[in-house]
């Protein structure tokens, strides 16, 4: 068990080190999410409610995550580096978990900027929204990482990931928007937690099959 | 026909349109398969003779 | 060690390896030759467990942590240094006394002085040496080497000659090469793809 | 041999489908009473069974996918693909007949408050992406695995999306239309059951038919390779 987690840690550390060294993904996600919020300001006509802006926040989060997920396996894809990891004796699901953790880390960094920016540009953010974002992040990264691994196997990989991901992201958006606008966010948060649990388990269990050539 | 009947007829037409379309696609596929089998038979015959 | 019966692998409609029977005993050395695109690489990837067969059966009597694979790609992260790359693999393979072993290999393959330089500054030959370090790092009992002499200069090649001769008694080998004369004297079995 | 047995299923399933569909149409138009909703019920008799059949296709496809991953059954990948393919066709029919129904009953072509319809839209998008996935990956073990995993994701997405749409309606459309009219009469229920059986039989017939065609394709390709 501890061996499993030390593999996950090793792999996630590697992703972090790569990101710190090359700085490709996180700055792009930051810039994208802030740009998206500015665009949304102009997309919402005067008199639109704060609730509409909250909906836009979720659109921004999903697409920012998509940006990060699209980059998730770039290092491994170039020069077939995934082979190197698949040859290693570690459990293959550890590769998925490590990648999920690193993408989650990048997304959280982007949101640490995006949420205050949203509060300044539009309206304040309450605890329920933050809880919703945290729970949604887990689901987005768990499912998204698996789908990103699927997409890199295909020819049109940049094109494929959004198509695979968005239908699966609809329930996340429902849970997230519900948590930030409804009077009783509890049931929406519960729904997000359910989504996370269900999809994290099947993503974890199926990653091995996805990378088998 | 009343509007009501039109909608019902449209719904049924859609369903059967789909089934018929499917049938057409299958017929096209069948003719392709037939052609391929013909080619292969020709090939096999040539082999036997040559 | 390796036993294949009717082994086949196709990519799409293309059958790259077909109906292959193979027996390599423990301690054997299988030399695989053949022109480009004849299926050498596919066979090696099958043996290393990177591909699953689409026909027949293949038994490789070892575990993943005892296989060393050297492919066309060096399988190192370009943005990490030589030392960081080997450290990553050393951790994943749980190599005992990791630092000492890595240091010893880097020394032996003449990469010690560039150990803290990023792999993307390396030449093809240096990458091949680094890749050899990676392959040998965990002391594998089955070595699957695809064109191991590729891109190596004369010095590197004789280094590898010496290394192979040293490892020969203790390990099983599957080696694909364009230059069979170089390892001919080591081989116990031969397989030529047409 | 099993092959000839399998081929015998096509005419059997087709005959059954034909008989049941004829019976269903006769029952819908000559037996089932017209209730106070007017002819609305006549669309319902086919719309709902088609929707249920689409679910059956997706579930069957996921089951075959699971069989592929779990037992490594040969041919399961093809069966899963054919089932999902048919599911998408039935799904498209559901969307169109549902849209007609909505227009007829409420005067709009599309109603976001009509949960089943929205669910089908989500599923339609999801399974359309399945085709994108399948045709962008080279045929082989990896594609089989990817498709199987995606098909299994699909059946889990069905209840999750269903829940999500219910939840979403609470903040998007607080007022839901009352969908359940008066209780169905026995004669209506009987008609409905025959319609459902007819659609399931149609699925079975098309499924066997498609599979036979695809297997034939494969055999022809093999033959071509052997002769070449």
C-alpha cells in the first residue's frame, strides 16, 4: 500500500518538476481563465443577474480544466515516454492517480487566481461555491485524466478530448452551478460527491485497459 | 387531416423513415459484399487455373 | 524463458508478425535480424510486454521489474537531467542503493560529467548511452534490446560490447540489430524476418 | 456449428419483429381507445418503447464491453459496437418523435423541462463521441479496450445524468409539467406492452443482421488476405 503511494508521489513529483522547469501549462491556464472572465463580462448584457455570472464561472472552470487536461499527457506522448512508465513495475493505476493529482494541482492554482478575480469582477463568492469548486475539481480531474489518456491514443487527439469530456462534464456543471446558486446547496454538493466517488472508482479501475496497446 | 393527426402521422413517418433508410443502407452494403465475393471468386478461379 | 506459439500481431489490417513459434531458454541469446518494417520492433515490444498479441500465445517467464527494454526512443524526459531521469526510474523500480548504482552506471557510460545537464542538450549518442543506463539500472534478467548500437560512436560501441559480454552469462537476451556481426559470437538462437 | 446457428437467428428475429410491429400498429389504431389527451397517446405508444429500447441497446453494449474487458471474449467488441450503433439510431428516433410530441402537446419543438428528452440529448452527444473515438483509433486491442471502457462509462452516465437533470430542473424550471396524465387503461397498457416488445424485437433483428454483415466483412477480408 505504501509502495503504491510512493510510486504515485514519485510520478506526481516528476510532473511538478517538469512544470516548474518548462512552465507550459499553469501560466496558460491562468491567462485563459482570466481572459475568459473578461470575455464573459462582455457576453452578459447589462441587467443580467449575478446568478448568470455564477453560471459563467463554471463554464470558465470547465474549459480551463480542459486546457490543462489537453496538456496532461503531452510529455508522455512525445517520444512514447508512456512506454517507459508502463515498463516500470508500478501498478498502472498509479500512473493515472499521479497524473490526476498533478492536473488537480494545476487546476487548483488556476482557481486560486480565478475565484478572487471573479469576486472582484462580478460578485462575491460564498462557502458553498468554494466547496462546489473543490468537489467538482476532483471529478473533472479524475474523469478528465482517463479521457485524456484515451484521446492521446487517437489520431485527432486535440479534437477528441473536448468531445469525450463535455457530455461527462454536464453533471458536474449541474452540481456546481446548483451549489453556487441554490438556497440549499447541500444536495448539489452531495451529488458532486457521488459523481466523484463513482467516476473516480471506474477511472481508477479502467486505466490499465486504456493504456494497453 | 386535423393538426393532431398530422403530428401523429409525422411521428410514425419518422420512425418508419428510419427503418426504411436502414434498409436502403443495408441493401447498398449487400451489393458491395456481393461484388467483393465476386472479385474473390474470380481471384480464386484464376489461381486454380493459373 | 520465452515461449511463443502461433504468435501474431496486427495493426489495423496489417499483420506485422504472423504465426511465429519461438523458444528462448533461460540464459539464451536470441539474435533477431531483418529489414526495416519486417516486424523486429513489434516482436521486441511484444516480448517486453508493451504490446499484447492479437493471435497465438506468448509466455515470458519473468516479471515486469526484471525486464530491461531499450527501444528506438530513449524513454527519458527531455526536460529532466540525466541524474533526475535515472533517479525517477530507480525509484519506480525500487533499485537498492539507488544513488551508488546510478553513479556507477553514469561513470561507466561516460556520462558522469554531464549528469546535471538536461537530456535535451544531449546528442543522439549520449541519449543512447543514457538509455542504456536506464535499461540496466535495475539489473534485469531479461534484456530486450532494439538496435542497441544505434547512434553509438566507436568508443560507445566497444563499451557496449564489453557490457554485453559481461552480462551474457547471467541474463537472457533478445537483440534486434542491423549489424549482426557485432554480436554474432554471443548468440545462441537466431531469428531472421523476411 | 455455432456460425450457422447464429445466422439462423436473423430470419427468426426479423420474422418476430415483423409480426410484433404489425400487431402493435393494429392495436394502436384499432384497439387502444383515444383518451382525453386526444391522439397524443398514439405517439406515446412508439416514442416511449423506442426510448426504452435505446436504453436497452446502451446497456447491452456496455455489458458486452464488460465481457470484453473481464473475460476477453472474442467478438464482444464488435457486438458492443453494433449495440451502441443501434442505440444511437434509436436515440435519434427518440429525439425526433419526442420533439414532435412536445410540439403537439405544448406547442414547442424543444422543452428543457422534458427530462427524458434532455437526457437523450446528453446521451446522444456522449455516444456520438463514441464514434469519434472509435474511428480515430487504429483497430486493435487498444481500440477494443477504449471502446469497452467508454461504453461502461455510458451506462453509469445514464443514471448520473438523470439525477443531474432532475436537480437542474429545480433551479432552471421550477414548474414542471405534469407528465403523468390519467392512469392507463388496461387496453392501453396492453397495447403499450406489445409496442415495447415490437421495438425490442426490431432491435434484436437489426442487431443480428448488422452482426452477420460485419462478420461477413471480416471473413471476406481474411479470405482476400489468404488469396492475395
